């Protein structure tokens, strides 16, 4: 099947991949807590061809994740620097209780695409097990988007988003942000406001 061939639903593989890779947001302020450095130089766009860790031929392909206990949840953040140059950043955490979700308490924006996944934690029950309010829009103009089913929130670069809030929580759920960037960055103010301030 070529990348332009039609799939069963009428879409093309190329269109599917393009739609899949346009991405969202979440847990952005976790950067400060998890050690993101917004002033660092971006990693190379290519995955390292080196596979040996000096102990085995393919040991470098196995990357332990920096999972940390944070309050009532566990989190990790993994970017290109940890993933041998793989050009994305992933933030992973569980929502466990009613109230603010993530560390962003006001809208922020990225210069990269991001998608935030909300997925239930019970393999016997694929429902989310919670109700979440995800705000999208600049400060003062946010729209509330409330959902209680497994959901992906797709945020193109330049779209203001957050905060997020868990309105109901019957059981823990996974919240995972995937950014198409080698360097995770965010800002809470417009660049023009920063220049004036």
C-alpha cells in the first residue's frame, strides 16, 4: 500500500500519520519540577546509531525512565537527551484525585505540537474512570472542554491551553503528553508582553 492509498475509512496513510503526529499539551509546568531547562540547546534530530552500552551489543537501546513520586502520583519526563536523540518529549503521570491536574495553573503555549492522552488504568474496564476539564484558549478567553471517556487532546504549536482539572475521579487514570520536539519548552506570557515587561 502506498502512502497515498486509501484506507478502509477513506483516509490516506499519509493523512493518518500527519493527523496522528499533530500534537497537544499537559503538565507543562512539570518542566521546572522534573528538571527541564528551557535554555538548553536542542538535541540532534537523529536517533543515535550507537547501540552498545559497553556491556552488551544492544544495551543502549534499553533506557531506564526517571520515574519520580510526586505527591499522590508518579511522573516521568523523557526527551531526546535521554532517548538517544529520538525527536520527541514524553511526560507521563497519573490523575488520582479531584482538583488541579498537572502543575499549570494558567494558560501556556509551546512552539511545538503536542498531544495529551487521557487513558483509563483498568485493563478490565477501558473507560477513563474520571471526568476532566481541559481549558483551551488564552487567558481570559479559555474554553472549557469536559470529557469522561478516553481522549486525546491535540494542541498545534501556538495554541494556548491549560489549566486542567479533574472534576470526578472514580479510579486513577493516565495522563501522558507527547511533544514533537527534542527540547520541551513553554511560556506563560506572550513574547510581546515579555519584551514590554
